[in-house]
């Protein structure tokens, strides 16, 4: 299993920026290749994929709604995943979750049910 702890959420005004972090710690053996992602969930809505990255090759995918504004990045030396969010909009408001699964991200990197490990989430509010 992989334990994930998110941080960096907060309240910002429209157009502002935030950087979310996700610290990962494995208990036991892990896969040689891994997929990690950020998902978000607004009240009354389903959890949706924001951005994912295949950690062994750096290949990333983004939801259409965030392309050009949000960047996913990893620091393997620190076992940390980041989400840099710029030009934030009210519709970006929600609880942001970090997720992990072994293997490739493709196909279907944005499907939440395909991920095994989840963090507790960090709240992002844009007003």
C-alpha cells in the first residue's frame, strides 16, 4: 500500500494561484511503474480527474477544463507529487485528492475507480 498526504489547499480569489503537494510513503513492496493523479470533487458532484502522470516516464494528462492553467509534476527524490494551479476560477473549487495505482496510467487515466490508494484530500476554494 501507498499512503498519501495532501497539503497546500486554501482560499484564493479568482485568478490566483496555489500549489498542492502530495507526500507518498509506501508500506511494503511497490510496482516498478506507477501512475499518480490529482482528482477533485465539488459538493454534489462526482469525483473528476484533473491531471495524471506516469512516474516512470513523466507522461502527463490533463482534463480539458484545466489545460494551460495547471501543471502536474513529481519529485521522485522527495516522493512528492505537486499540482501547480494558476488562473484559478470559481469552478475549480472542491476537495482535491491525490491518488496512486501501480502500472501505466493509460488507458483511462481520468477514471477514479481505477486508482487503489487515496489521500484524505485538501480543500481549494476560489471566490
